């Protein structure tokens, strides 16, 4: 695998609340290699979006703040940069596609005005050159009649077209790293497929690194080479996409894959398996494994599984780029 463009090392982001400090991202470490797509996976509330916002240092203080770790981008720790230097970096070297384009685009400005603003902020372009580049970008992301659409307001565009505008804005300054936070969540299945194909094509053409945040493992299989699975603020598994789908090592990952439609034989019951229970309260975390209460493997182990209540497992490196946070991961790999 190529050298890391971005390396998260023990990143911890916390929020101050009336109930105490909640660590939404807790000791998270993984790399995003040059030119690769890494999928960050987990159910809602696991810390995926907070991780992305932490990378861009967009955590609002108060109540949130990054309390520990390093964010190495091309060898420079982003946490040591001034806010002025971070503003130069955002949108230029690191860009982000947000979940909901209607709330990310300003409704009172045309999409062209918003694109040219981003271009002129980072590039020495005249107003006319910036508008010409905006039209070019809209065409690049597949918006029909871009010379006309550049003067449209967000409400005049469909959901899929608004998402394409967001992608155009993210790509405007040819970033080295693209953070895509659930970019297909609000779209219908046909438009989802088009957006995924667009991101995949642009990533290949521009040799960008992509951190793709999603809860949809079907999307992961389509776009990623590497997968990072999060649960309750922690990384619980890291692996190449093929290895993860063929042999998931953490019981949570096994549960996620088991609940996917299409992974069961014809004639099997229509009701999909589920992961029973709920994510633990970050203000009252258990002493042992954070997944223990929901874990079928702990139950299956009987007395041996009692260890899961007492001791939180470390994230163990297992060779071949694999890691898992489970007491029984070595046995699962064997």
C-alpha cells in the first residue's frame, strides 16, 4: 500500500455536557494512503462525522474540542497549525462533501456565485475566469447545460444535482484529500449509483485520496480498498475490503455484514438478522468491551466470555494490515 497522505494517531475529540465529558472520538488511529479510498463505517452516533470534522478542525468550541492525538497530513500535524493556515488548507488541499446539500448551500446565492467564491478564495482568478471555471466544474460532475445552471439557485435544482454541485465545490481547487460524509444518504437508489460512480471516476482521474464515511456496507464494497469500522467512538476493526467481507473478525462487523440484504441464500427467511440492543451511553461506558452487551460471541463463549465484561480489549495488530479490538480476534483469524 502507498505511503500515508493522512495519518490519525490516537485522535480524541470530546464534548463537555452537563453529564460530564463525552468522548465521541476516543483514541482513533488509522491511515489514508496516497490515492486510496478508505471507508469509515459504523451506525449513527459512532463518531464517523466527528472524526471528519476533527480532521478539518471544524469542531465547535465550546462544547467540543480535540483533546489528544495527532493529525499528520503530508507529515505536518494539523493540530499545530494556526487557524489562518487551516483556512488556507480547507477547500484547497483538503475538501469535504457534507451529508445534506440543501443545508450546506446558501439558498440566497446562485450555485455559480458559491463556486466562484471558493475558487477566488484559493486561486488567483479574475471574476470572469472563476465563472468560466465554475461552468467547467459543473460540466465535469455531470450537470446538464452547465452554462445555464451556473445561474440557478439551490432550490431550483434536484437533490441529485445539488449533491453534484457540492462535489464540484469540493473538487474546485484539486484537493489531495476528499472527505465524503454520507454523500448519498438523502438520494434515491438510481441517483446514489450515479453519485458513487462519479466519485469513483473523479478519484481515479485525479489520483485523490478519499475518506468515504458511510453506514452502508453495500457502498463500501463499491468504492473502498480499505475499511475502518467504528463503534461507540472506538475503532473496532481495520482491514482491506476483500479481507473484511470474506472474514470479518470483530463480532460487530460480523453483525453488520450479516444484516445486509443479498448475503443470504435463496429460500432463507425474509426477516434479516439484527444486532440486538443499542449503542452504550458515552457518559456511562461499561468497564469492559463496549460491544459486550450486544455481542453474540460473548454469549456463545459462556464462562470464557465473562472476560468481556471486565476487560476492554486493545486494538490488536494481526498482520497483513488487519487489526481488531476483540479478545477472540486471533482465534477468528485462525
